[in-house]
C-alpha cells in the first residue's frame, strides 16, 4: 500500500500499511497519535483543483490540491 493522506504531517506523512491507512480514517490507534479520524469529521464542503490528469488505459492518476471545509468553518488544504 502506498497512501499519502490529505491532512498528515511528518513524521507520519505516508502510510504503507493497512493499519496506518485505517488509523488515518478512523483514529484510535496509539501508533498514530496525531490521527483523529478523518472520515469521522463533519465535512461541509470539498473542492478539488487538479493540476494534471494522466490517463493510461483504464487507469487515471491525478495530482492537485484538495480544499476542505469543516462545520466550524475551518479551512484545510491538502
């Protein structure tokens, strides 16, 4: 697994295991103390700005920015 979560910081920026990815989305893993559960937050708005899209056969890869707004009007950029 190769996964770069939207809202992570060093030293646990990247996830290379199922446990690491799960911790990002649902939290409650002492091995990842900064993870609070991305999927559990009440997101209000999501905006995606692609810088590029690469299509090869039936696979597409994108690179860009994601701007998300939570219910408290906090803006996050990933």
